[in-house]
C-alpha cells in the first residue's frame, strides 16, 4: 500500500486530473494550456533524427545496452556539456536515463543518508518532494523570494542543518520560468561551503531540463560555481519528445567524489530497475544534440501573453525562459475553484498547489495556435473579474 504521506502528495495532481477529465468532454473547443504537450507537433528534424537512427544498419543496434548507456553516446553528451558549461566533462561523468524523472531518482539515491533532508525551493516541479519522501528522506520546502521568485539564498541557508544532504532546484525554474543569475548561485555556493565547514556534505541537484529554452548569454551554470553538483536533463522538453523518455544525470568534473559518484549512479540504475533509455533513443541522442530549433513562435506568444494578461489586470511573473507563465490567481478565488471556473470556460491550466505553492496558476504555451488565440480573451475576462 502507498503510505499516507505519499498519498497526500499525490492528491493535488489527481484532483486536477478529475477536472481535466470533465473538461475534455468539451471536445475540440477546449484550450489545453495545462501540460507541456506540444500541439504544434514534434519538431520535424527531431523526428528525422529518430528515423535515421532506426534506419542505421548496426549489429545488435536495437538490443540491450550497458547500464549507464553506450559509451559513444555518453561521450557525445559529455562533449555537449563541455561546450555549454565550459568544464572538462568525460564520458563516464554521464549516466543515460529513461528521462529526467529517472535521473532525479538516481541523483537523490547517491546523496541519501539515513535521516537525511533535502531542501527544495518552492514553487517547484510537482514531484520533487514526492521523490524525496519516497526514498526515505525529508523534503524541506523553502519559499522563493517575494513576487519576483528569485532564489532566496538566505532562507535556504537557514533551512540547512547537519542532516541536509541535498538542495534540489530546477534551473531554469518550473513553473515560474525564472533563471537564477550568477550572483545568486555564488551566494548559494557560499552557503553550501559554510554548511560543509559545519560538517554537512550537501549536493546541489540542478534540474536543467529547460536549459535549451534559455538565452545562452543569460544562463549561468550552477556546476561552474558549485563543485558538488549533479546535473539532470531531459531531451524530451526542447525536442518535444516527452513520451520517449530519454535524459541523463551528470556529475560535475569538479565534484570531490567524481569517480565514486559516477559509479554509484550507474549501479543505482540497476538496483532500481530503471535501466537505460531504449537503444533506439540512445542512437538518436548524438543527432539530437546537433539540432537547434527556431523558437521565435515561443518568444512571440510569451511576449503577447505577458502583455495582454497584464493589460487585462492579471499579475504575471515575468519569465526568463521555459514554456510556461506563472500568473496570480485573480480575486479571492481559491486556486482549485478558479481552475474549475476556467475549465468551464474552456481553458485548462495547472493550479499552484500542484507546485507546492498557492495563489497562482501555470499556463503552458504549447497549445495550438488556435488554442492560444482563443484562450487569451477568456483569460482576460477573468483578469477583469
């Protein structure tokens, strides 16, 4: 049986799913801006990468692969990380996983210790605390700073104790779309160093699943600043291949236990039965790494939504990146009550309690052009209400 504390963490999303199932009865008139399902379809060159990988004639090419993934693919990822983070990643720093969720599980496992705590800035991706609790650790939720949703390093430092084994954050942040700047990361590095001098060995788990939606000139690498960093990544987000479940966990080259942690990550894939991505998706990875997509459509819709929602009276957190907008729930409505009203008006969005927060809702800009166009005036009416 699922323990009561985990059942309580499952409840907000399951409650939303009840709303979503009822809303789907509205048929094609529904504007689905809840999950990041790309109604524009998979990027054509991403589909070509998979087709080319499938057509490639290689003996045992679609059979079992080693735990951790094929060396050639891990090397390609390491080369990519070297270019992005300006650090000397090697192939065995990279462990291929069946998506970011699996990478988060093995990252938490290598950090875990009896009675351990994991500090999680909120709002956060819905299942961070669930995964922490599921492996016997305690999630310590720390609100982000004010309406700007900057990283509240002082609050994170106050939350850390001798039991803290990890800090987990998404960077860029989901659901707010914020990017944490180098100054904030340096402050966080200082707090982690202070904790280490007090006897705590704390790992930063940096979920970079939305990294490719950020301007490289604005994006600051946490691994460059914080030695004891594990990077988590999903290829599904940028290439709109979420259902193909391919990603990785990577150890910072500056990690003081680099080799031991890399080996443990591989061994945990076996212990947990998470294995590796499919052989086909592994073969597609080097091709996917070479693709850059035109995201002009996303920038246009993001600007338009921020401008028009703000003009209609909504309070919008100005995003730096990602596919999302985080908007304050209007009036005195409760979060779920508002989401039900919005769904009745044919727009689906996610309420803040899913992200361990309250008073906001998240919109995904991955709906079809028609959905995005029709949703704006509906949302505008609620802003004026």
